C-alpha cells in the first residue's frame, strides 16, 4: 500500500512544478490589453514567469487613492431641476401608497393574531404549544411594523 502511495506521489509531483506563463493579448476591436496566466507552453505572446515569484489568482487591493470622479463630466447625464422634482413627487406618491398598503396589511395581521390568540385548542395543554402556534402571526406583525418604519424613514429622507 505504501508503495502505491509513493508511486502516485512521484507521478503527480511534476504536475505541481508546472511552469506558469503570462500572456498579454490586445483586443483588435477595442484595443484594450488583457492579461491571462496559463500553464500551456504553446500559447502565443507569452513569457515564462520565474518560479520564485508568487502567483495569485485573487486580484490585489488598490494601494493608491482612487481617482476623484468629476461630477460634471461630459458624458454624465444631467437632469433638469423640474424633471428631478417630478421624479421626487412620483417617488413620494409611490412610497405613500406603499405605506398605506403596509399599514392595512399590519391591521390585517394584528386582527389575525388576535383571532388566533383567542382560540385555544384541546391539544395545547402546554402553553408553549400555543406560543409556537402564534409565532408565525407575531412574526408577520413584526415584519409589517419594520416595513412601516423603513417606509417612514425613507419618506423623511426625501427632499
């Protein structure tokens, strides 16, 4: 058995020492350069990397500062103030509609919770069974309350 393992390790070890080649290709349509790494010797325009250099497939982090984006570059779309006010009004109307719908859903969820809480089945001699049965109703009420809170916060953030 040991002999088989040693033989397998000996056969696999040359694969681990394969050379790595860096290939720089230029896209004919856009003219952009693309760098790829391969272990294939027959690739065009490739150079063999030194074995003592680390090779990583994870992109590195930027060490320099990011270039400052100019807010008024030539290709950046601009919106007139009237159009922006109209968009804001539409957004406010949409959020108010969602808020009204969510408040109605909250009332329905509270009513369903109250109805479920009023009933006690015969197999619920243990109070924990009743709590377990009410848990989905309580979760629905809590979800609607969180949604209403988020919608109110979003409405307050509008100009």
